[in-house]
């Protein structure tokens, strides 16, 4: 029963619970058992809320038996990245200063999924303060990729991508400032969406770079992204940047009426041949469904990495140092990747006048990128130049960040879905970026690619090793 339930989609689990084919307790217990089975090898779930989750499942079953209204996620478990508050559960943000911090209220996105009937079963690992493309920190250690334990699941939502791919969670909440939902989804062969900037309320103010950042759902299927996104979306009193923008239904999108631009080389770098091949296989899948696909790319993408780097570093990294100081993390407690990041951005500090020029350049970049979408409904492209890299011994090319960060700069929605397999047998995702506020178009195209090419495939997890265990 465990395997049967743990590899079903969140929407299917909700349907089964409402139809009384299975109880919420059985579903939650199966996922807890799966986490306990695979997490020693992955170290993806850092707080397992088993007892509370089972109590919540029993309450969900009681309400259903009493004939009370069931929400769209009634009885369905979900996980939450460890930089998002869940009341009563330790939230470290991957930094030692917060290793014992327990929030007293949920983030808005967590509340909304709970109100839809969802049940939190755990918190997932991330790099310190979410600012790295790997998932490792000095609180919980390193998270491994379920397709190859010697490789990273990506970052910063790497714990989410790993446990979802491995069947420990059908649905999770990630965050994305420069690819932190989309890159881990690619590394672990799942689906994830970074919505339009402002679509989902942000839980903690972080300064001017908040305009790059969004929360979003992660799952094994595009259908589950389409299920969760409207539940998480909409304005909130505490976040003035989240407007009441309409959200379309992907099922209502006629993909045959769409025009899509495709590129592999973004002007910053070209991807590996197997990544380019996956993109072109996605192109073939869309063309077979009547989508008009044209080879083209915005010229502005070539400048994206330089602009993104100057924008993040404009303060010399002061916003990140302030966040670490507020967390109570001493300078000698900062993890090596974040220390290296802070050393790099410290050299990029600019004057107020220079900062104003960077902001103007950002506005001009965003305007030009949006203008490209006057001719196209979406862009299909890589999310990374290669598959998930090894933990050790494989150099990281910083230019690869450009495939994701280019669209954070534009505030545009982008969905990642598995479209192929690398030469090493690892997942390869492709990215579908749509016009602002047209997540429905991005999701509809991703669903078409998933339907044609198969999407997520079960990983082969090696025997558990002592890589870390979930705290209870």
C-alpha cells in the first residue's frame, strides 16, 4: 500500500480520500513510512512532523465521515521548505543562529494549503539562507539526489525536489530568486513553477531583491502544480506587492493557438548536447500538438547574468549579512558556500548613484523582455546547461545561472518539466516561460510536453547510508 499511495499525484490522492477509497490516515502514514525509508540516504526532510500529521489526518477523516465539506487537498500531505514558517515547527533557514527557532504562526502559503485540507508532514533542507545552487548547511548537512546520491538535488529548494521525486511527498512549497524552484525540479526530474512576481504573497520582507523572489508549488505532475497554484495565490494584507491579478485555468488554453519561441544557447552560454536534444524533443512534442514554434530569443538575455550579479551585489551583500545577524549567526558560523558568496558580492558594492543606474537598467531590461512577448505567448528553453552535478569534483560554471535568473529579472512565470534523460541517465528538465500573469499558458504547454515525453520517472535510490535522519 505504501508504494501504491506514495507515487500517486496529490490530486488523485485527494479524489481517493473524498471517495472513501482510502483514509487520510492511510495516506499520511504511507508518506511518513516512505520518508523514514528513503531519508537516511537523502537527508531531504529535516523536521518530520509525524505525530501532528497523523492527528490532522484523523481529524480529516472525522470531518469526512461527518459529512463536512472537503477541500481540494483534503487529507493530502505536503512538505515545506525550511525558510517558510510553519507554526510550532523548528525553522532554521539553514543557518546556525536559528537552529532552535520555532515560529508561532504559519506563512500565508502554508495557511492557504491547510485551509484547502492539506496536512504538513515535514520541513525540507536548503542551503544557508537559501542562497546557493546546492543544498548543504551547517545545521543539517548535505542533501543528496535520489537518482544518484553522489550528486546534488540542486538548490535552494533541493530538499523539496529530492523528497518529492523519491515519493516521500506528493506536493511541496519552494521559493525561487534565481532558479531555486526550477533548477532543483530539473535536477530531480519533477515539475515546478515560479509564478509571476507578486502572484503569491511573500512571507518575510527581504529588501529590494524581493522583486526577484517568489514562492511556488513543486510536485511530480504539472496537474498538481495547476491544482496547488490557485490555492496559494492572491493578495494578502501584509504584502502590498501581491495584487488581485486573475489566474487562468490551464485546461482552458488551446495550445494550437499559441506561438512559442525556442532557443538553447541564450547568448551567455550553450548547454550540453543532451540538454539541447531534450529541448528539441519538447519542440517536436509541441509541434505535433499544433503549436507554432519558432527559433528566436530575446537579445536582452545575453546581458542577464551581468545585470543579475550587479543587482544582487549592489549593497555589497549587506541585506544577507543583516539577515544572518538578525538570525543570530556569528561570522565564524557561516557555511563555506555562503561565506564565498558574501566575499564575492562584497566587492560589488556601488554608490547610490550607481545603484540608481542599475535599477534603471533593470527597468529597461524588463521592459524589453516583456516587449518580446508581444510576438510570442511563451519561450521554451533550457533551465540549466547540464544535469545535476556531482557533489565533489565537478566544477560549477556560474554562467549556468543565466538560464533561470534571466526570467527572475523579468518577473515572469516559468514552469519546469522533465523532457529527457542525460547521457549519464539523469533527468533533464525544460523551462516554459510565459507572459506575465499567464501561468495558465506556461502550465498548459508544460502539460503537453509531459504528456508526450512522460515527465517524472521513479528514481532508483541506493541502500540507506548514515547521511542524516529527520528530527521529530
